[in-house]
C-alpha cells in the first residue's frame, strides 16, 4: 500500500523501490531522507502523495481555541436522541437537527472540524445547500465516521470488535471526493469485561489498519480506542488499562507505517469507573490523563481530541480546562458529541421556533470548551441542565 510510511535503514540511504513496494500498488510517494548518523543509520520517511495535506489538515483541526463537534451518530443512535425529545427517526427529522447544528452562526470560531455520519456527508440542509458546503463556509473541516460499528468478539470475555475494514479504501476515496478531509473509527475497550489481551490487540490492530488506509486516501484518521466509563473500578485501574491500550495502539500504528504527524487521537479521559464511589476532581483527572499521555503519546502527534463518554457537559469542560493549565506538547482539545449537543437538543425539542435558542446553547457550549482548550474556562454561570451526568450503563452508540 502506498501510505505515509517510515522505515529505519541500516547503511543504504534509500531502500530499493521494488523491495519497498513488493506486490503493492504505489502512488507517487514523496521521499524524505533524514540522516540520523553520518555513517551507521539513515532514516527514510516515505509519505504518500497526501503527506503534506494530511499534516496541514491535522494542524488546522488542532488550532488554538478550537475542537471537534462529533455529530456522527449512526441513524440508530440519532433515533435514540430524537426519541428522547419525542421525534420520529425520519430522514427529515435528522436533516432538520443537523441543519440546526452546522448552520449555527459563527460556529467555526470554536469548532475546527465536524464528524459526520455518511448520510449527512451526502445530505443537503433544509434550505437545500450541501451540509459540507455550509461547514466549509464556516471554516469547519468536514470529517466522516468510517467504522461499521461493534459486534461481539468470539473467543473473548463478552467483548466486542469493530467492523469496517473490508472495502474501506474505496469508501475513503469516495468520501474524499465528497469533501471529507478526516475520518473517525471508534472501537471500545471494556474494563469490567477484562479487557482481554485479545480484545486490546484486535482494537489496536483495527485502528492501525484503518489509519493507514485513511491516510492513503488523504483523510486524517482520528484514532479512538474508547475505554468505556462502565465499571466500579478506581482511577488507578483505568490508568493501568489505558497505558496498555495506548502502548499497543502505537506499536501497531508504527508497524503499519502511519505518519504520526497526520493523525489525531480521541482518547477517553482517565477517570474512575462511572459506578466507583470515589469520585475524582478535575485536577486529579488532569494529572492522571496527562501522565498517561506523556508516557505513551509521541510529541509528533498534533492533537489530542477527547471524547466526553457520558460525563456531564460541565464536567467534560472542567476536566479539559484543568489539562490546559500546563503547556502540553500536543494540542489538547475536545471532540464531544453528548457534551456539546445534550442541552442543545433538549432546547430545540423539534420545534422550528426553538432553532435559534438551541443554536445559542450549542454556541455557549462550544465557546466554553474553546476557553477550556485555552485553559481559561471558569465554570461560572452554567445551567443545572449542563451539570447533569449523561452516563448510561451499557450504553451502545
Ligand atoms: P461522546 O462525546 O458523546 O462520548 O461522543 C464522542 C464520540 O464521537 C464517540 O465516538
């Protein structure tokens, strides 16, 4: 595969092309040779024809004071959201809600990327404009969820694995044509169910294959091994599991020659299990999470875009703010779905007359998280609704 790639060579400056591409269909690669030592070793970095663009896209998304709006709920999950406000899960209702989100005036000041479900990538707003075009006008990079969801993992302890690699390269090529510039693949790891070595390995390998394929089509891959909040375990156990998971993820990313400068990560914050009696302060969450990131994530990675995972809107923002009290080697930001949309959805309630109020609420949350990305969020004046936790045991996206 012609992908963003790197290989460490002993003595010979550039590997023989036929050796490198054996049996592979190579797009014109750009080759950069970095001499690490005058005589003994040469590092050859081969990047796909998209390498420069990937780096640029990742940097744009990881720009100061901005983060990602995850609005890529599958039709089934979107149906649950609509059901919670008494709406039927029809294409028209999904379109109305997503029109509200993408066209919130000035959203691009706080939001650098929006992850879409396939339906939305090809959909128009209720005014008849392509959703993708509305995003680009707002200076928001369109992204696309490319995984095909979770299924039981045979041979494991009731764990799951993520589908979607078959035919992925054709889909990513088509999504690029349609205007997407980054991708997301969400797999999960359950602490109460193990995690088994098999489940962690499968999650890491799947993410790495997906990342290499996405980069080959010009899409920046968001690498998301979500460590679920479910469980009674304490924060130390989450830390231990997260270390293991990220070690494997980076092992396989490297093995698949993924260009680290052209990826984004979407980790869970390191917190106690949702049913653990000992709760953690934002300072503790920040300390544990940053310690994890420093131990496992190379500084070449441009952005860490956290998921909210069932935390309340305010909790997710406070935790992010605490992490940005220090200078970090990566852009530390957000890629929230529930923690950006919850109050917005309730405020809308499916009524056209509430669209403006709902957009204002979305902007309020986006601005709060923008401030948290800059380490300047105070938490003052937040509504009771925004403080309500959203954890649902055994939640399925
Ligand atoms: P939450 O922020 O609701 O956890 O969703 C993020 C997401 O995109 C899950 O993949």
